[in-house]
């Protein structure tokens, strides 16, 4: 093990609790960001900014699918088990019925106000 002493350093800490008492230790990671600058990030502290406007919100749900939206996109997911259809025609019929049901619901929703509420 090699021991190094750094004199007069600039240490920035990102911690769960602000006060670090004398002889107290915390688990985390120490990063050297410059010649005499260091950053300590305590384990479990988020270092990224969350973007709540991109979190998906449920708009509608049907038997086989759901429609979700966020501030930028609309996502349609359909899940149809293989045992519910025998051929491509039956699968197409199920898809058409799901889309028609979702479309009827979407016509009654003011999507603009939903998106603005994000």
C-alpha cells in the first residue's frame, strides 16, 4: 500500500447527511477532478438530475394493451398471448378491435391538457 499526503486540497462532498463528525467514516467514492481538487460522493447519493417530465403516465388501458404519455411522446403497447389467435387474420382482428377501443377513449380525452399537467 502506498501512502500519499495531499496538502491544501479543495474537497467537495455530496452526502446524505450534511454533518460529518470527527472520526466518523462514510462509504463512498473519492474522485480526483484536478491537480488539487477532489470530490467525495457518499454511497447511495444520486449524482444525476431526474427528469419528471419524461416519466410515463398511463392514459388508457384495454384488455391487451395500454397507452402511456410523457411531455414528449405517446407510447402504445399491445400484448396478445399466442393462445388467443390461430392465424394472422384473427390477430389482425384483435389488433383492430384494441386500436378502435383505444381510439374511442382518446377522442374523449383532452390530451393537450394532460401533457401540460406533466
